């Protein structure tokens, strides 16, 4: 695996949120997806920090959307997962699967 | 007129954000604030988001390849404080003597040097540090502004705490605020380092 294709847990979560948000993947939607699905409080600054890191690795691309009045006339930054990003996600998930294959955590009855 | 997000929180976040994501993040939070009704609860949520986002946004531009530039900018800030500060202090003491005469009290000279030398030097050092530091320039300037206040804070420990507490507080807060204000000034010319972050 090339350098830059190792994903941390939060990076993987952010990439999945971008994919889930589809064509409307901007900060508010990505942030909401993460909070609702992970059930944990996340700072929007942390989401942007992760997105910036992913962008530098070439795993997401960003483009400017239209400004809207509800945003005080500010434009959205829309994100899209690149092919390299999807590959990195798949490899990370496969790694997790291999690590947990046949592993008994002993928490079934909890 | 629709209510606006808390201005101080918005300024703090705006200060911490790198230029390339500033508008997007501020817009996102403004959207959440407006959709939340814009009342006290939405304002509280806005402040919480800002408080939790300050550190991540300040360090967003701090990639390993950019660390050297940030450290270089911090050094530039120190050198500015040292060299320009020393020259400005000498000049303003001379000015104080001319204006107030030889019999001027040490306190009066102290305030003149504070206003005419220390504050402008802090503004200049903050400005240079922020714009030479690229993406992490604001972080470097914030570190510099904290370091500026250290001598005044530790002076009493070394027996130099003769100034009254209120005067020392004005020096500390003034130096900190002037450095932060300098780093918040937009580039004065496109050719300057950091003009296009």
C-alpha cells in the first residue's frame, strides 16, 4: 500500500460521510452524517482538518458551490471522493476484516 | 433583519481559520445557526462549535512540510521584537525626554515607550509572522503573542515586579492584543509572502 493510502479511523469515517452525502457533500451535511451515524459529538473544525488532510493525499477533491443567503452569502465547498480515495477505503476496510476474521470479542451477550 | 451569530465567537474562528477554508466554515456555521432559529440556544451551539474547532482549525495548515516555514516565521517574529523593539525603545525614550524634559518621571517615560515603541513593534512582529508563516502563520503569530507576555508574567519572580498590578496587566494584555491584531491585518501587498495562502 502506497504512503497516503493508510487511513485513520476518523479519515475513514469522513470519507464514508462524503460518499453518503453524494452530490451535496459539504461541511454541514458531512458533519451531520458523522454525528448521526457515529453518535458522537464532532467539531466542524475537525471535519475540515480531516478533509484538508485527505485532499492533500489526493483522496478527495473539492469545488466551490453557489453562495446562499442562509450562509450569509458565503459559498459552500463541495467534496467528492476520488478513485484513489475509494481504493484507500476498500483497502482499509479489507484490512479491518482480515484483522477481525475469526476473532471472538466475547461481548455478544452484553 | 435576521439575527447574526455571536460576533466575538465568529471573529475568533475567522482568525484561526486558514484563508482557503475560512468562508466555507463560517458559512456552514452560519447556516446551522440560522436553521437552529438564531436564538440563544443556536448562539450557544455556535460558541461550543467555535470553542471545539479553534485548535483543529489553527493546526489545519500545520503539515510536516510546512512546519519549517512556520518555525522560520516565528524566528522572524522574535528577531523583529528584539531588533526593531530595541531600536524603537531607544527612539521613544529619546522622544519622551524631548517631550517631557529631563525631569520626567520613570512612569511617564514608561507609558510613552509602551505606546510609541512596544505596541507598534508587536503589531509589526505579528503581521510579519502571520504572513511569512503561510498556512500556519496565524498559529505561529499566536505562539509569538503568548511568548510576548511571558517576561511581564515572570518578572515578579525575579524581583522586577515593581510596577503595580494594573499597569503590568495593561502591558501584558496590550502586548498580546497588539501582536494578535498585527497578525489579523490582511496582506498590504500581493507580492508579500503569504499574500495568497
